[in-house]
C-alpha cells in the first residue's frame, strides 16, 4: 500500500526525520528532548520511564516511539493503541509474552514489572480480524516524567504515501470493496473517490495513518488520545 519504503517519521521534540531504526538511536541523544527534561518542575516525583517502540507485526511501515511511566499499567498502553491505531467496534484485546499466543499478561500489570521480566510483549486487538502489535523495550530513563499523562508520543511514522489505482495521483481514500471483491489496491484520489461506483461495503473512506485501515470497517481517527 505504501510507496514510501524509507519508513520515516519526525521526532516530536526537534522535528528531524529518521527511519524507524535511526529514530530509536536519535531519541537517545536528542538535545531538544534533553532540554525538556531539564525544564521539568523540580517538585515532580522521580521514577523509571521506559522508551518503548510499538510496531505493527504485519506492516513495519507503522511504528510508534513512546515514553511510558514505569508505574503505569498495560491497560494504559491498550487504551493508547486503541485510540491512535485500532479502535473500531470495542473488540477484546490481550497482551502476551513469548509470541502471539504466549503467556497472557493481565492489563493490571505495571510497566516496570512487565518490561523487567521481558524485552518484548505482543498486543492483539480483535480475535476475528486480528491487529497484532509488537512492543519492544529500547531504553530506560531515571527521572521525572515530562507529562501528567502516563504515555508520551515521541515519534511516529509519517503517513504512507500511496497512489490512486485509476490515475496515479496521490490517494486520499480507500475502498474496501475494491480490495476484497476486485483484488485491487482500493486506493483512490479525491476525484475518483467522489465518482466511485462501489457501495456494497459503504462509500470509500478517507485514508488515515493506521495499520488497521479497512479492517472491520476501521476508519480512524487514528489520533493520539492526549
């Protein structure tokens, strides 16, 4: 679906762009991020903050770099992933260690407990049309959190650039019927989406930056919850 094989995204702190692997290394030494740390209220309580990379298991185009308070719960990550990537119909979800169907971890477990025991966990949303996310520990910081919220978005993949199946202009919409019934990409520009004949699966939906686009009727908004 994407023609952007560089898989780049922008650092929230300094705006510089890197590929997925380069972003992980950049965040560890980003001067602007360090400046934010230095300005944190001195009255804030120190703790352990985890740098986690979340990546869609099927399409590595989609990734997130998050800083998560070690005292937060897995349920906080579940809430965040639902908001930014997944939520469509209130499906069930689970975390596991040791692969897709490994040992299940309760949503109530604390982040510091989980990522002391394991370097990677798997999150599954929807057991009919699964969306699988790998969440890997890539760093630890001892200090004060930079937000009152348990999770801070530090970087995210840029929205993949796709082309219209009819005219090769930039695609803005997705047609599920084209993908399922016609074996076509289902990608349409504004003009061709407006005149598209397929309606059995609903009208074409606007493309959003999420690996769940078109699955189980998912249409976004694919935005951070805070």
